[in-house]
């Protein structure tokens, strides 16, 4: 599992390591690459010039620590607000989801023309089996001697039109990121990681959930004729035991079996696939079961 963050781009990426020099592609959710250019950066929704809390949630098919990993969710807490992850913003090409599932990985690889290395090694289910064996959390500042980190915060591959979906990943120049220059020009770069927690979903943070506005389409993207319209989000409130969760309604989108369908801070599909029902597990999480 890798989470890479820069001033203008970030990516949460499950990876399955192999005995090779170059780690093969994982399944990344980079907000900029997924079409939302207003979400993460200095002065944006998640303001990278300010302190933030990053929350990653690992969700299994039976909502237990022994189930099969089926979803990885990301949210942020900043200035007392719980900020849901951005949604994929390529209407007519990809579903407007905001988390990593096997369907997201499969659809994204196909739409962007990426190699299915992650799927070939077992995908999310295999990632979950690996996590069950125990992992070590490593936090660091690093540079990239293989591709100059262009895969994170520039346009990559560099010889492809940046307006093609999946190519633009951040605003850095395609000739930037050379390790010799980074290590020379930013030798004193530093970051502080603190207040690290782990626990049950919803137990490690607090704040007021917000709903994100619809992001404008990325420059140069024209939805396919007859494609799905850009999804708008409205907010309704339902009453359960304990605090009242805010459950957005996303018309036209259907959540897969075992996927999340509601909860505080959630902004994805609330309608479950046929044969399943959206079941409240707690105020922070409802699941199609």
C-alpha cells in the first residue's frame, strides 16, 4: 500500500510487490488524474499549505477484520471539517465513484490503457491477505530515480497529449523532478507526521462532514455523445440509533454488493445492486449486503 503526496497531487495506491527491481503498477486514485483539478493543492478544497489529517479505511465484504478486502476509502479532516474524497470526473467514460474497488481498478485500467499488473497479482483480495499477515508503516520523503515522480504530479507518459484522460496527474513540468535537482534544491525539505492512530472505522477522527460541489470538467475533455450526464449530489437525512448520519443520494449510480452505501462523510452511490440492501452498520458506515 502506497500513499504518495506532493504539494499539488496525491495518490492512494494499493500495490502488490514482486521480486523485481521496478514495482509494477498498483491501482491508484489520484484526484487530479481522475478529473478533479480543484480538490487537492494549495488553497484548494484540501489545502496543502495547512495541517491535515489523512484517514484511510479498509473495508471487507463482511465488515470484519477477517473478511475479504473489497474497498479502500480515503477522507481528510482539516479545520474541523471532514472532507470526503473527490469523485472520478469523466462522465460517460467512468462511473463517478470516490473509492478504490476492484471494479474501479478494472474500469480505470481499461479506460486509461494501463497494464493490469495489480489485477494479475490478485487485486484487492490478495492485498487484503497480505495485510492480514501484518505490515510496517513507513513514512518518508523520497524522490524517484526511475521516472522523476512524473507519474504522481506531472503528465505521464510525457509524449502523450495531456488532455487525454489519465495522462495529466498534476501541474509539475514534464522536465521536473530529477533527483539530483530535488536533492540539491530542496535539501532541507521536511514534513512532520504526528498523532498516528488506528482503530475501528470512524473511531480515529472527528469533525463536521461536508458535501463537495460538482467539480468542473477537466480541460479538453468532452463527454462521449450519449454518455452519462455529470452526476449532481443532493443531501438527505435519515434517523438511526445514535447520531444522525448524512447520506447523500447519487441518482443513477448503483453500489456493488459489499460496497459502502451511506454514512457520515460518504458521498457515493446509495442505491444497492439487485438482491442487496443498504444496511447501517454504524453512523459512519452502511453497506450493501
